[in-house]
C-alpha cells in the first residue's frame, strides 16, 4: 500500500464532515485490495479501503440535527442507499434494491469515480448514515463494531439467539471474536471452532463456554446434532458440511465469511435434520445504532491491536495467516 491524495466533497446541508481518528482493518479490505472478489465486486484501483470508522465531527451542514462539531461519530460499510425502496424503508439499507453505496470501491454519486474509505484523514457522509458512539466506549476499540460488530450482531438477532440456545462460532478472527461476545451477552451457550490451538485459552476469556479444535475429529463427532445455530465467519474455503452436521433438526447455519471461491456443499448434511444454510450481510443503520447502544450499556468493545498506518502491509500479511488478536485498528493520527 502507498499514500495517495484524495478529494472529499464540500459538506452539503445534510452532511457530516468527520476527522477520522481510527479505522479497523477488516478481512474484506484484504479481499478487496487483492481483487479476490473480482467476479462480484471487481476492485477499482487506486483503492482506499476501510469501513470501520470512528472520528470527531469537524463540520456539519445547515440541516444536520443529529451531530455537532466535537461529537464522536462513526461510519460503517455504507454511506448511502436509495432510501425509498421497501428494504430501505424497513431499515434494511444493506439490502437496498438499488444497492447501497458502499463506503469504498463503489460508484461515488457526488464526485464521480469510486468511493474512498476510512484509511484516510477525513470523510464526508450524509447524517442518515452516520452513527452515534456511546460515551464510555474506547473509540479505537469501538471502531470495528461498525463492521465486525454489526455483521455478527444482525444474524444473532435475526435468528433469535438467546438463553437455551447452543451457538457455534466458526473462526476466531475479527468477526468471530465479536460473535462470541454478543452470543454470550445474549445468554447463549457458546462453542468456538478454531483451527488455531493458540487461540483456545483466549476464546474462553472472550466468553466461550467451550472451544473445539476443528482438526480434532473426535471432538467434532462428539458435538454432532447439538447446536441450534452456527455462525460461520471463515474467510477462506473450508468444509462447511462438518459444521452443518453439528446442527440440531431445523437448526440454521449462517455464513457471514465471504471466501472468494465457491464452498463445496454436500446436501445430505442438510437433508438429514431438515437443516438450513443461510447468509447475512452487515446490518441496517437503525440496527447498527441498536448494536452500538447495546455495547454502550454492556461495556462491549473489540479486542484490538492498534497500529500506525505505515504497518498496514504487515497487518494484511498477518490477517492472511489468521494471526490476529482480534482486530487491527489503524491509528489515523499516524497519517497526519
Ligand atoms: P479474520 O479476522 O481474518 O478472521 C477469519 C478467521 O477465519 C481466521 O482468524 C481463522 O480463525 C479462520 N480461518 C482463516 N482461514 C481459514 C482456513 N483456510 N480454514 C479455516 N479457518 C480459517 O477475518 P474477518 O475480518 O473476521 O472476516 C471474516 C470473513 O467475513 C471475511 O471473508 C470477510 O470478508 C467476511 N465479512 C463478511 C461480512 C458480511 O457482511 N457478510 C462483513 C464483514 C466481513 P481461526 O484461527 O480461529 O481458525
Ligand atoms: Zn468489514
Ligand atoms: Zn433502497
């Protein structure tokens, strides 16, 4: 990665101009800069990634009521949507029928070209897509809530995870560690599945009740048919059937990880037990605010490694190896 000068629009009446303090490093950033999602979302270079943004409000437009200069505020994966379709009106902007405007690598309606994300000094966003950060949360550790947080919160809420549920979390990275914290806070029994023996102790500290090394065939077999819900956060192609087999009858496994290649599916894992395989993308704006407020009430933030932007290449290399505990967050003061 190399530095690049980019333009931001002059704030319009509804716009909030944020000075970016921190930006989380999502594995999606890595997929995108490596153009691994070429078939679905080809990368337009130069690409400025980053959609886990916390900043300080510097300026607001004349019609902005939600924010004042000096406020802490946040921006996630979307900076706009059509706001008129059924999905937008229902608060599901992430499923906007006209496609939401993603925070980076998406056609920029105002300036032309593509949108540029949070690995930068500043960003200008319509107030409708800017979130409030609850007081008391560490702003650096709160930044990854804007993607890793909402992406795990939304499916856990949608599928009604709570007391009496046994929930599996597959992959203990940025998303996975937040899934553990949320599932635990929602009252579920949490089982982590990891390929990294070194993460086992920390998984328990994060709130898991059990940790299973997914390479341990006996430990996997012992859990067959026992989980009500599985959230799969793995970033690479892996054996999803091994996790479908762990579901109870009518149990649901939801994919949030986005491996670039198709994932092989053995349908018998679905047929026996009438199991369901689902997917979920980030979350809506209202839901994101609810998640942030929940974190504020419960003191939940991400476990982060704070780094200067100059270390992004090393962070990407470590992310690629699954060597992350559990989110890199760029301290954007290093850019100034
Ligand atoms: P991450 O921090 O790199 O975590 C991914 C974890 O998956 C790794 O820590 C590792 O956990 C496990 N893993 C990696 N390679 C593996 C392999 N070959 N086999 C088995 N397990 C492997 O990534 P992240 O930021 O949490 O993102 C995870 C995925 O979610 C990415 O594909 C990202 O693009 C996607 N994503 C989707 C959405 C959405 O809206 N659906 C939003 C954000 C991100 P262990 O060491 O514990 O095995
Ligand atoms: Zn992300
Ligand atoms: Zn819409």
